[in-house]
């Protein structure tokens, strides 16, 4: 089994669509993913978020592959704002300053990250459960059933699953599959718009599978075409650069 999680192209959040750059990224992505048809492996199955920016990104690839995608509500962007203890205002739970979240050791614990005072100020655990149940449902439908920290390979295959979604929810899925805290993925990993994250199943003992991530946030399709990656996933490289997000 190959699982490919794809972030939408450069977003036009106001209209829940893509910017002109985002459409260019989506086209280059589709040209890359179209090559999956030539591979001598299993079937290709597609899933996507109900939000417009993810569906617009998926549309060009689906057309080239001759596929339709199943839409799941839980693949929308992770919707669990929490209260920032410094400002008292609600904010995304993957947008904290390093000095803030790293000072709390529980944030590194995959079983306790959602039980900090900050995370409990929002519906974080219930939303995480929704996403985890959702991705486990997809994997189970393709023969891989969650069992503790591993998966039972009931119908092992070389199929490819494409999931078009968003950065926040992508990290929540990956945290579950890889058994790590999403706080690490949210804050220390960068998945630029239109990037592809790839995992392969490993069935080294018959009937028991785990997943290994071979690439995170891959944007080689942009570099190959000379398209500059969007800065949307990053913050300032140096503090004095006030043209970049702080």
C-alpha cells in the first residue's frame, strides 16, 4: 500500500479556492501524478476534503487520471481552535511560538499532548479522534486494520491512495499512523502548498503492517518546472526580515 497525502495549492482563503500561482502548482502536480497510471502496481483510489481549495487542486489530477474522488467531511482543515494563554484569544493549535509549546514536555508525548491546559481549551481531542477514525476507516477499507500501534494486513496490496487535504489535518493523520505527537509535525515540519507526502506499508511479518514515510512535503514537481515554492508554510528565516511572517 502506498499512501500519498497532498496539500492544496497556494490558497485564496477569501474565496476558498486557489490563487493564480496555486492553479499553476495544481497543474504541475497533476502532470506529476498522471505518471502513476504508467506504473505496474495496483489500483489508484482518491479521497478529498470538502473545501474548495483542496477540490480545485484535486480536479486537474482527477481529470488526468480519469478518476473521481470520495469526499469526507473530516478531511477539511483541522477545526479545533484553542485559547492562547498569552493573548486570551483563540488561535490555530499548530501556530504557537517554539518557546511556548516546547516548554511543555507533554506536547512531545503522543498520548498526552492533547491533555495540556491549552489543548483542553478547545475540542482538540474529539477532532483528533474524528480524523483518526476517518483515516483508519480508509485504510481498513483497503485491507489494513488498526490493531494497537500496528495494522493487520488482512488484504495486503500495492494500491495507491491519494488524499487531497490541508496541512493541519495532514499532520494529525500522520501522527496517528506513525505514533508520534502531532505537535512535532505541526511545528517542526513544513509542507508547502501542493506538496506530496508519501508513506509505504511494510509487512515484514506476515499479516502485521506498519507504515514508513519516504518523503514529507515533496515539491520536486515545482522545482523541476522552475516554479518557486510558496512561502505560505513558513515563518521568517531571520528575525530582522520583516517581509516574512513572524
